[in-house]
């Protein structure tokens, strides 16, 4: 059914977005800096796609505009998303002029560290801060949208290519050697998928294969009678952050006014604003309580560095981070040192030797593109049993430094994904495509990518095996 943007107004999250509403009603995007809402004006003035304060590359404003407009159109086309299990009590992380909804496995841990650094007024080197249980610390700092959204506050969210996100969840929660994760994420898979297997196969939850993990995930999403626990780390991103929850039919959407009072003299606001059906602030807050948000900035993990700097710039937070803050090399070194420490501190168990835990850790670094495939595991079984934290960190960080010259390093993740998805039946891969259908539509990701659906359904694997733990 044909209709124009004059027939509806999607609820916006920023009180300073009145000009944006006016332009949406006209059915087109921004044409000049003067007509931009305040949340975008700062970013629009950044020249040469480089922030004026940090000299970091940023994502162009037009990219965020296009993502946002596509999201609104896709929400309306889908009318309403079902099973919004993860947005019943929506909470946003709020620091300064920035409010964020963090979807698991989209760079959320790094963003929690950034927000914690800013919220606690840190001033030293970023990765020397003791973040501790960053998830527990930041979860206590979440707020209801109605309490924090005001004029000038920028809202942002990050999303990720769905197949990559699912694969990353497996590598992080099950392949990486963490026994606490195995109990939380692996035990349900073992109990369900191996319920008819021998007892020894049920004992250890740390050797769950990607195929077993995917089978459990599919059934948890499609078979309610199985009563399997769904998990926010794998569930569709469209079921987080209140996406589309108030969009049913365009003709049923009541036009919403963002502010109790709007400055009529604000640049870019025209007389057309008078034609918007007025609604009380109470109704506006009720809408927010229902979780319907259209975020100002939709970032993507695939461009996390440039997107992050753009969002920090637009929310006046870029200047508060230290000049040494580095989301690539610095973050990777910090991650390597932290993970190595945790693994070396653990002891061997009846399910996994110390050597296997360290080998899995090494493979994890290779899968994530931190260490080259050419850098083979450097310890013998005897050396692995006795290695110190300092020695293992030295070996891993030295391998990281040498790997920067490997031209194939960036392809590690793709090769590992192909290897993993080659173990999944076509039927199960098609089931994944159906489960993530809303993610593809809302966030402009193709439903079929060659890493998962190769031409002729023939996977071409390289000579290196990322999931063969005990190779040379």
C-alpha cells in the first residue's frame, strides 16, 4: 500500500531531533548542514572524514543517515517483530551526552570499558585501568530511557553480521578455554544434543563442536516445546534494544511529538511541525517504556573503529579519551595479556589438560586475526605444564608483533568461519537464514554469504585447520 511519510511519524529518541522529524515527513534526508538536527551538526562539520580533536578516521555522516533511514523503512515494512524477549525492561548505558544500547557480541565489552573510563573520570592510559568485572560494573549503570533522554543526548547502538556474530559467540563462549563459560553455555548443549550418547560424552562441556552448538541454537529458537534456554549472545539482534516494537501498521501509528515544548525558532523547524498531532509528554514516556526507539547512530562491528570515533565525536566525548587510546593494536595486546593470564592461572582438569587449554587459546588468537597461522604453538607438553604467566605472555605478544607483517592475517577469521560452517548441514544453514531474517532486513546484511552458502554448496578449505587443536 502506497503512503508517504506525511502519514506517520516514527518516535525519535532525541529531544533535539525535531528538525529531523520535519525532514522525514517530507520523505527525504538532510540536504544541508543548516537543516541538520543538533545531534548531527557537530559530526557534519568534521572535514575530510577525520575528527578535529583526535585526528582519527570517522564514518561519514551520510552513512549513518542511510542506515537510519533504511532501518525506519524496514521496521515499517515488517510491521512488528515477534518474541521480543530481550527488551521487556529496556535499559540504556548513559554517559554525558551519549546513551547506548549494547547488544552482546557486537563490540559491547570494549564499549563498556570506554563508558566506564568516561563515567568514572579516568585520566591515565586506557588499558592500564583495572576494569575488573566490567559487565557487572556497567550493568549497574543502566537506566530507563525515560529518565535519561533529553535534548542533546545522542542515542547509539551497534550491530554485526549475523553469521559472524554466531560464530564469534561459539569461539568466545565454548572454544576458548573457560570452565565457567562451559558450564553456562556448554552444559545445556551437551545435555540436549548428546542426551543419547555415552556418559563420558556428557561429562565434559568444553568440547562442544560448532555443529552441536548450532543445532542447539536452532532448536532453542524454533522448538518452544523443547523448553531450551535462549541466549542473548546468539539470539537475533532484532530482538534486542526495542527495535520496531511499536511499529504495527503505518496507518495505525499515531504521530508523536518529541518535546513538551519545542523552540519554534530552532533552525530547521518549519511550520509543518504544527501539523504533527500533539501528544502529551506522558504519552511520549509511555511509548519509551514500551521500548520503541529509533537510534540516532547505528554502528556496525565491521567498521567499529571509524563508527566509534564518529559517535564519540558527535556526543562530545572524544576529547575525554587519552591520545594513546588504540582500538586495534593496543586493544589486542591488552586482550592477549589478559586472556593468557587467566588461562595460565587455571589448572588441568579431567576434561582438558593444561596443554590443550593453552593450545586452544593460541588458536583463538589466530582465529581472531591477532596471530598468524605461520606462528605455531611454541611449547612442548612438558613446557606447557610448567610455563609461567610472564613467559606465556611474552611468547604470545612476540608472535603478535611478528604477525603484523603477514599479508594473510586479516583473512584468518574468514577462513576459520568457512571451516566451521562447512561442518553444518545445508538444512541447518537454511534454518539459520530464516532465524536471522529480521536482522538481514533491518541492518542491511545479505542473507546468503559465501562463507556460509558457497557457490554450488562446495566449501573450499585452506590447508590450515583452526579447529584441529593438536596439529604441529
